[in-house]
C-alpha cells in the first residue's frame, strides 16, 4: 500500500521563475538542500543532498513552465530507494504570480508521515526564494529538525 502527499502554495513570482527553482542547482539549493547536481532534461539526473539525506532520481517530464515530474528516492533507504517515488509539480499562472501544486506519490505510510512534515517546511522556503527573499540557512541543517 502506498500513500501520497499533496500541497498547494501561492507564489508571487512568474511560472518561469518558479520552474527554474527546480532546474538550476544554485536556485534549488537556495531553498532545499546543501548540494545539487541536476541535468534538467527528461531522463536527466536529479541529485540533491538535503541535510545529510541523499535524494537520487531523475527528471521524467519537463513541460516548461507548467509541469515537472521527478522520480525520487533516497540512497541507502530500503523503504524508498532512488527513483521509487514520484513528485509531480504543476505551476499555474495567476493574477499575482503562480499557484504550485506538489504531489509526492508512491510513499510508504511512514515515509508519507515524514514527507508531510518536510514538504511544508521546504515549500515555505521555496515561496521566499522564488519571491526574491532568500530564506537563508535551513534551520533543520543546524539540528533543529523535530
């Protein structure tokens, strides 16, 4: 049995700007992770280190600037190995910027619980970064994660 996590956020930035925050390693690391190696093409590498968690996968769909799909998993995690779950990101233009819907599917119940804590944290940081207000160092990287 698998679970999914979904969240919607409004961002005062263009869809193109939001889209780039998932493709450009420097922009991705501004809101999530310590290091990223990205090959932003379908079948290309998606590799990001998030506070000691080694996320590994690949881009499975890039439809600029509306949709991104990523095969996602964690190196060394038997419950969620690299590429075993899917992230779907939909970006819709609005009068004030964009609405982003993120759905993370294929999660085991215990992974769904952890991701239900993690995604709100990181998407709030994405909103800040995409709106031009860099969120600064991730407090979770300083051991503050509960």
